[in-house]
């Protein structure tokens, strides 16, 4: 979710939920946004285990002594309940129930939201909740988002062109889309600033994901120890049932795996750009080789972290 710095419209699927927000571009998260999510106490409701990208209201800030302004709305990783308390916005989509995916996403996608369009494309490409993948429909939705410079859609669409799925095989077009999605810029300082902000935000995202995952594991162990029935056991005092907790763990596991798949495609795209530059003898042009190397390192670190989180959640039982 931390990957399209230039957009004022943002939608993210995280931890089994679709989160749709409209507001200002968000490049970084504040440390307090993560520190504010404490370990989840026994007996809490299932909303405390639903992890969302929460679009918070903009803050009034002062510039110098004469000017105040409303800062862009901020996207932070939060539990559903915490987001509501802080006045944030989100729209839910449970990844453990793909059958309702299109119904939840299509209104926003048809209204022109590029990130919703990308997730509709993902549903068609992977055949989520469908009888089979529909690559032509996937390409169509990715195209709508790609022309709005939404980088994940550009990567996904490039992958379809490279493999000839739903569109004619066109490796040159795939490479062009990969370059657009990479975020490389002639200005080294701008690239470094964006990459640094992205790294910090991703580390905070993983910290929150893992904290909620650990709380889910604890609650499920306690529920299993207290009563033998997986469907009737609760986590205490009006808390979530064991079935609800298990469903949420599965939903978050699928989301982490989906994010890992996306990052893996981005790594492949970077490799293709590097190979093309090497073939053209242009691997040193404008410092792009160094930028690509740093971007690839960042993506590989993210990929490993997401796979680790996915594995942790797959062991929740």
C-alpha cells in the first residue's frame, strides 16, 4: 500500500479488508501512529483484530507566524476500532470471502477510482471468487488505472503484456509499463526522499501487522484451551468467537501473501529494466543503475518481510 506517492485517491487491501479513502497524498507515517496500537487485551471484540489502512482527517498546521493550513489527510496502519475512534475512513472487504469482492469494489472502480480498478483487475486475473481467471477483463481494468499513473496497475498490466495473457504479447510495451511503474526520476534527491519515506512507512506497517497477528495467536490459544468447540468458544467477556478470530487470521494471511505477490512482480520488473539497460549499453545513464539497485534491495526486503508475516498467520490455528 505505500507505493503511489502522487495520488490523491487511495485504496488499499490489507489484512483481508478493502480500504477506500479519498484525500491528499500521504508519503510517511508518524511513529505515534504505530506506537498507539497497544497489544490487544483478552476479551476484546473482533474489530480489534481487523487491520486497516486508515485515512485520517487532515491536521491544521502553522507555517511560520502568519499562515495556517490544512495538511493532507494521512493514511496510517490501524485496527478498525482505533480508526473509528480517530475519525478515520475505510470500506471493508473480507479476503476470506472473495464472493463479495466485486460487489464491494465495482461502484468505486466504475466511478474512476484507479486503485479500486486495480483490485478489480486483480480479482479477474487471479479468478478470486470466480470460476476461472479472466485475463481480458483484468487487462481492461488495469489499463483504466494505468492511464491514471497508478504504479501497481502499470506493473500488473506490464506483466500481462509480457506473458501475453488477455492482451497480445508485447515485451516492449511491458518494459515501458515497468519503467513507468518504477518511479525512477532524473532527480536523485527526490528519488532518495521518496524511497526513504517508503521504507519507514513499510517498517511501521509490518510492525502493526505482526502485532495484530501475535494478538490473534494469543487469543486463539486461549480460546482453544478454555473450550473444545472451535465454533462456540469465545475469547471471553463478550469478545470475538474463535471462528471469527480464525477467519480474520486467514483473511490477513491472504492479504500478506497478495502483497508479497505484488512486490515479487515489481522485483521482476526491475530485473527486466536492468537487463534492457545492459543490452543497450545504457546501464550507467543518469545514475539510474544506482537507483534501480536501491529500489530492488528495498523490494526484496519488503518481500521477505511479507512472506514471514504470511507464514506466521498461516500457523495461527
